[in-house]
């Protein structure tokens, strides 16, 4: 079908004003003009169910957050070189959701900045620079952090390759590693390699749910063996909870708690301010002290009073509406619906769920487990045509990723899976 004239015009202006290759979702990009709770509206007044965005964590245009931001913005906004209670009250409340050891924080504007600081903290603590990451993830866009993502490394390079090692991301469907011992052995091999190379080992950084890598099914405590290898080698464990944090996994407020580890540093962002750009990290007082002495870190916008008001309102909303429990309940319901779909549609190889994040891996054949990435693309685009927003990703680029705002309710689960059932039924698997 030809593109609507307004869509074509906006795409042309983007190319001209923002440069080429600025990606959009979907074959037919969407022009949203309004959001409310779990719903989005496009310029033609069409309504979509948002099953993908984890930034509007407590719902699009959440009234409590909007009110908190506008109240603070109309009173004062400045930076952290002046005294203000906002950041202190927030950090007190935020660190209250962590193990007692994780008692201090730095606030930034983006998850990338938080990960960048975490890597510098690891260097400050260990005097070494070697970093280990998984091989199909994304941690952000600073020069240093971009090198953690294999798909992201600039061809010119900055000589950082010497410092970074990649281990294979877990894949519960194809790799037998029920208790994380195999993963830990790979981490250990990379630690040894960094030591032999003379670089030395500073830190392992992982998303505890491996959300960019297809969120494999893992037993509670799966990360513990890898964490032990890291500790024994004198390195730091950094958990990137930019996607997995703030109750998303349902059973716990932070996904590392589900994984049975206490990291040295936890980074966060995306849902933290419900769309207001606030991110940060939490760490021990010892690591913080070492970092504050080694680097005179200042972030002009990080932790400003308006950001802290937004972030505080998100925590209040999560607690008052008990949205973590909702994530656990709706996630369980979604898992049930996914299993039913898997019985009916052989293209579903396996299903995944951890609280309010769930999905399915599409395969050409259940015997060979050959990933059906193109099929996943077609489903995502067809769901968009039917007014449901979701996406796909994963190690094999064939995993449907469904990650709705936390107020997602049973009626939304129903609409999502009725539509998905229809779409799977009407979309045949064509062999490439
Ligand atoms: N870590 C993870 C796991 C992410 O998914 C992202 C963003 N997709 C980032 C870090 C980077 O965050 P930001 O875009 O806020 O810099």
C-alpha cells in the first residue's frame, strides 16, 4: 500500500533534518500524537494498545507524574551544586529498595551515562580495565559503553578492543545450562584471558534478565555461579537494570534479586522518570568514595529537582497501586495464554515470561529450532496494523518481545492474545 502523504512528508523531513539511517519501528511508521495509560493515539485518531513501551512505566501521561513535574518546574529547577532535598529524599527512598550494602547513588540523564560511570568505578576500584559483557546485548551509546555491544562497534575503533571480552549470551531453548555453571565457566575463561593478556579483569556487566538477548528462562539464582567467579577474581559485578528494574519482573523490585546476587553496582534508566530523562546507578559507599576521589564527576542535568520529582512520583505510584504485584499477576496470565497459543501454533518454539515481560520464540521447525526471524517481523507488522504495539529481538532476532506499561490489566491481556491468535492463524509460515 502507498504511504500516507503525511507519513512520507515526516520521513522526508527526518532524513533532511536529522540525517539518514535514523530508524523507525514498522514497515509503516506511526505518527503518535497522544498517550494515556496503556493507550496511544495516532494523528488519524486511531487507538493502539501499547504492549511494548517500558519508559511510560506507570502509564502514559500518568497524572501523578505530570502533576509532580509541573509543580516542581513552576517552582525551581537547577543543578546539584546547590543544596536541595529532592535528590536526597529520592535517593533515600530508592536505595531503600536495595540490599543494605547498596546505599549511595549518582543520578544521570541516560542509562548510557550510568553504565559509563559504572565502568569507570570498576577501574577506580580494581586499577584494571578488562570488561566482560555478553555478545548480543546493548548497554548504551558513549564511546566506552558502545564497545560493549558487538553490533555497535565503530569500524575506526578507539583501541578499546583490548579491554573488552564477550561471552555467549544464554539461550535456554538451545543451550543446556540450568544452573548457570556453563555461563560461569565462560566468564572464568574470559577472566583468565584478560589476566594473561596483561589487561587484568575489572568487571562483568549483564542485564540480569538478558532482555535484549531474548530473555531466556532461568531458575532463580542462575547468575550466582558467574557472580562467584567475578568476586574470586577481585572484579565487580555490574547489573544493568535499565530495562529490568522497577518491579518489571514481578517477583522482585530488581531483577538481580531474583537472580540471587547482590551486585556491586546497579544501573537504571528508562522507566525511572516515566519519560522524563532521569537515570542513574546505585552502589556501595566504599565504591562511591573511591570514585568520587578518582573522578570529579558532575552532570549538569543529572539529579535536578524536576527529574527527582518525576522519579519520586514513579516510586510512589508503583507502591500505592502495587504495580509490582500486578506485573506478577498479569505476567502469569500472559504465560498461560502463551502456552495455549503454543499448543495451537507450531511456529511457536518456546514461550518466555518474567513478570510483565513475555514473548515467544518463532521457529521454522520445532525439531531443528531454526529461528523464524522474518516471520517474527511479519507478525510484529501485522499486529501494528491491528492496533497492537509490540516488537521482536533476541539472539536469533526471532523472539516476540512484549513489555507493556505496568498498569496493564486482564482486559488488555485478553485483547492482546485474541489479536495475536488471529494474526498467527492468518499468517502462514513461508519457508525462505
Ligand atoms: N542498557 C540497556 C539494557 C538498554 O536497553 C539501554 C537502552 N536501550 C541502555 C542501557 C542505554 O540507555 P539510554 O538510551 O538511556 O542511554
